[in-house]
């Protein structure tokens, strides 16, 4: 019995009912060209539009009154362009993208691919380009800036100190966390900075940031500018006054007896290790650590006996390990420091027999002959109620604070990194000793340095590499240089010798 293989059905061609071209059968019985000629699915979608751009802040207007930052050919700009197109809800958007244009042409072209069902079972896809003209328009914030009466709230940060190291540290924290993005102006004033904002919300966010990074307190006041009694609306200018504690790094302080007892029986004479969101203290006689928060400080305030600028240079004559007594309820003892008994002498009195005995927490760093900075309580007239109430036997003669390393000029020349700045009218060169001391604090304290973004200084790195290479070169005498250059006595006469001389 013979089987017949089934014949595969074939689809025949038909003629287009408009132009007569042979085509595959479709629900419209027309070719693609005739369908596109009869149906325009992009009808109702405008092929031109406008974008409003502020040159001052480089933002685009998102109607009705929002200004958003958007780079060229970014998702934000594409979303804004699609939002301004009317009629997209009548078609199905398949794809959208930018067509490259010259950046200075003030034109933004968007290529769209849309689909629409023109007949039962017949779906047409079409591509077209929408051109937007970028028009310049100043935003409200830039208008206020140009009117010179733009700010609605100001944050005044002040610190009653004789140096600016705290503000240099605060500047780096602001740059790292981008806390200055909503400011419309930053101004340097005596003992602090002023941050200007266009609304009260930006100022309160700055207040929250400052209270989280430095120990401070703040007060608020407001001034009435205008009012509308009919609508019961008022326009105020807000002023926030922020006071940073006057205690700074490497300062010597005297704690109140009550506070010293609350901190685990720490000694009243302490050295400030660092100032971050709290005040870090260390007892030089026992290396006991303690942290004082902003709330505790303002409840039991204490003053600075000596700042880092008023420290005296001492020469270490001899050192020996000290015995530390421990007691029940004592606070945390530092494992990185070592208590030592030291005999020191003032640098100005070197050679005399006037030596001073003291206990210090930097015994792991110093050796006989080193130079240290300290506070001489014997030769100082201190007006502090806490130290006057202390037993005079408990008051040390000298409090050593830190060790002096290489010369500052050498350290500045060999420093291969740098910091960014806010662009304030403040000199941050090597001649500014406050800024140099701040850089040295970053080098000496890793925890202090962890809160700051540090960048490689390529210019300094090249200079240091050249200097190190020159130092490694062997010493060459004049005779060896002449031999290498093949220069000797002139055989023709003495004229060549006179030229060499």
C-alpha cells in the first residue's frame, strides 16, 4: 500500500488594492507604503517644543514651578522631554532616545518609535523626531541672587578661639557630606562662617548636620519682612546662631569635680585629644580616656587653660616608666599610650640646672633629647575657678601635650597630598600656620583623618621625586666633572683657562 505525503499549504500573493503591488495577505489588503500614506499615527503629537534652561544654576524647568538639574542626553532630560509631549497616551511608546546635536546649537532632538492599531489585527509602527528648542529663562532662586535680597534664612557659625583649625575641619566635613549644596552663599566673617539659604528648610538641615559633627548649641530668631492681613500670611527672615565649643584639639583643660567624678574618676587636668561630634579627653597622669558630649558640656561647662598656640617648647632630659594605680569604677585606660615619668627643661633655659619633673601619657613617643610642647603651670597666671579649688599637690608643674617632629617647612615640602576647599576668600597656603597645623593633625591622627577626603597632589609628588633623586646622586668633584666633559688645559695658550675661571 502506497502512502501519499501531505502537501504543505502555501500562501499566495495578492495585489495591493491601491497601487497593485504584489504583497502578502493582511487585514488591510494594502502594502506598507500605502498604509503609511493613508495613516499617520503620529498625528496629534507635536513635532516641536521648547525647554526652559537657567544659565545661572544650569537647571531645566519642570512645569509648573520646579527646576531640576539634568545633563545632556541623560535620563532626567529624556523624562522631561516625554512629559512635555502631548498625545503619547493615544499610542504605544516602543522606544525613545536622543539624536546627537551640537552642544551649542540650543537644540535637543528626541527620536520616538510608536505603535498603534489602525484596524482589527493591523498594527502600524512609525518612527519620527521631535525637536526641542532650549530657551534661556532665569529661575526664581537666581532672580533673588541678582536682586541682592535673596536669602530667607542664615546660619551663623561662631567659635571663640584664637585659630581656625576647627573651621578647616568643618569645611572638609561639609565637602565630604555635600552639606553645602542648598546654600546660595557662604561668607567668612570674624570668628566664623555665615551660610545663606533661600528657605528655612535648608537652614534647619544645616543645623542638623552641624549638631551631628561638632559639639555645639544653637538659638533661633526671626524678623518680619511683610504681611498680608487679608490672607493671614507672613514673610519672615530667619537667623540661626550656632556656637561651637571653645575647646580645641591639643588644649589643656580643667574639669569641674562633679564632671570628673561622672567620667570614671578621671583627673581634673586633662588634654584634649580630638574634637569631633564629642570632646575626647585624656588624663596625662594615668592615660585614662573620656568622651564629653555636647549636652554634657553645656550642662557642666569648663574653660581652656592653654590653647595649642600658647604651648611652650621643652627638651626631654630623661624618661622612666611610671607606675599607674588602678581603682574600682575607673574609666577606660588607653592601650595606645604609655605613662612615663619625665624630666624636662625649657628650650630657652637649656644648659641650666632648672629641670622640671612631670608625668605624661606620650611616654611611648619620646626619648631623651626630643622636643615636646607643653603647658607650664608654674609660670602661668591662670584665672579658672576649677583649678583654684583643686589641691595644689594635685596640680602638675608641666603638662606635656605633643611631640615635635620635623621642621614644618620640610614637612610641607614633602607632603604629597592636598585637600579641596569651598572657594572662600581664605588663604590656605603654607604661610598660614593654622592651616599647616591642621594638615599636621591629619597626618598624626588616623581617626581624625578618616573623616576627611584626601587627594593626591601630582605637582608635589613630581617635585619630591626629583628632590629624592638628587639626594641619591653621588658627590662629584670638579676634577671628575672636567674629566667627564673632556675639558682640560688649553694647549694653545692661557685663553681657555681664563674662560674656565
